[in-house]
C-alpha cells in the first residue's frame, strides 16, 4: 500500500469512526510537561538528589529560585490548558490569571508536602531493614516515588485543578506499577513496600503509620453502575497503624479497617474489621511426597 493510499484510509477512518474530544478542539495538558513538572518539583522537595550539581540537603538559594520560577511557569501553563479545555475556550485572560493563582497556591503547599514526605521517608527507613540509608529510598524506591507524586497531585486535586492530577498519578503508575488516586486521603508515615500492583482508589481514606505490601487493592465492590458512582465514597477506610500484606483486597466504601489491625496475604474483605484485629485466610492443606511419590505422614 502506498503512502497516499494509507493517508486516504486514515482520513476516511477519522470521518467514519470519529473519536472527538468531549469538550472542545482546544489543546489538552501535555504528558511531556507533566513529566517536567514532576522533575522540577522533585528538585525542590529533595535538593541535590536529582541534579548533577553538588547541592546539600539545605539546598542552594539560586537553584531553588530557578526551579521555583520554572515550575511556576510550567504549572501555570498546564493548569491553564486544563481550565480552558473544560471551559470550551481556546483563550481567556481571566482563566490564565486563575491558572497562575492556582500554580502559586500549589507552590505555597511545597513546605507542607515536604513535611509529609519526611514522615513517609522515615516510615520507609524504619520499616525496611534492606534500606541501608535514606538516600537509597529517595532515589530508587518505587513506593516512595509514587507517594511523592501522589502528594503533589493530591494538593492540586484539593485546589480543584482538573485533569492534571490524574495525569500525574498515571505517570507514576506507568513508572512504578502503583496506582494511587489523587483524591485519596492518606495520613503521615505511609509506607508502600515493594509496591508493584498496589491500587488505592480515589475515595480511599488511609490513616497514619499504615504499611501496605505489593498487590494490595483498596477498591470498589462493583463499578457496574458506572457513572452513577461518580462522587460517591466507594473505597475503604483504613485506620491508623494498620499493616496489609501482599495480595489482600479490601473493597467498598462502607468497609472500615480498625486501627492497629493486620490483614494477611490474599485476604478478601468486603466488611468492616474491629480495631486490633488479625484477619488471615486459612492455611492450605500441605501434601508432602518422598522421592518415590509416596505420601509422607
């Protein structure tokens, strides 16, 4: 098939099977810019960890100003595109002013986000004997990285910024295999160990000092009703000092896990659990055979 014929087929496909933007033909926020926003935010939150310059933990004033201004420009631009898209407009001066105000509000939250991440870093360090220092956690642990991006996205979500928070958490999802809804409420000292396959729904509520292992799902019981569940709390509430082991599924907006509880691997819960509980599935029957295939007693 020639190039011209292929182009013609694609043009026909556009007409016959249109996939239109739901609001307008104006520009959407950019995934490339989202990546850059996260990069600049990381440099402000953890100076010296993600740059080639020798910056100590107290940061460089010049570099801080540089990243702050660049992050402000990038945030203002992408927030503006998100607001314009939902407003069905390609340009509006008042929206651009609002976008800059929202970007400045997010920047004002950075000290608070650092305080939360400081507790998360401590939880990872105290909870993982394989971490020989905190630096290795900051630069390499997927759970900590996913939490970092979530904390940024959550603040944007709380400010009412559309589209961008989801794009940020989905970027972290692609990078780490950890899916945290930007709307989830997560307390201090949060620890995700290993992390691959963790899913935390957007209406989940998680207390302080919670530890989650790989493959855990905090989800909804059913999404068969689709859009009718929008805005409804459909994900569980986890109390303080709870540990949830690998593969456990805890589902439903009315499901509450009491504080100081432990949920064992592969448990499936759709009902609440009292505080100080231990929930385990029954041990499977183990069958031993010797080399001849005879069952051992």
